C-alpha cells in the first residue's frame, strides 16, 4: 500500500498525549463525569490543553485520552483555580482505583477530525 501524498509531517503531529485510567466507586459515575468535564474544559480554555476524550470501557474502567502541545505544557497545567480544585476533589472521591498515567509521544498521526463543536451533542 502506498502512502497518500497528504501524509502528515512530524511537525504537524500533536506534541504530547497522555492516557489516564480509573475504576470508579459504584454510583459515582455521574459526579466523576461532571468533574472530569469541568477540569477538561478549564484546561482547554486556559491551560493550553488540546482537549481530551473520556471513555467507559467494557471492563468497567474509565479511560481518558488528553492531548497537549508539549510535555512541558502538560507538566505545567495547574489546578489552582478553585473550580478545578473542587472538581479534582470530587473526582478523587469517586475513584476506587487509579492506574498509572501513560505519557505518549505520537510518531504517526492519522486521526480524522470533524469540525469543532461548541457543545457536545449529548450535553445540550
């Protein structure tokens, strides 16, 4: 198979990504999702994040994939905002088990992006 001419250059790739994984306490899922969204949107709007996705897995764990322009931007991200501190505390209360974060450096990027949405269709 030949590579199409639109192959992304390394400089076009997201500079850094990280995967988080948790097992939640039963009944805490809605609060966890709300608090995760609060922190994600704050990081997106004021901390330089390139966004994140949250997934609920078949094995009943939760996984988030977050993208950042650089590892340094991720390391400097700060929960100092009182809204983020409260959301972080809420997330911690909902978590039964935290698995180690998996930092990732992209080497190939074939992700297909849709036009940005101002509101998630599920959360109108």
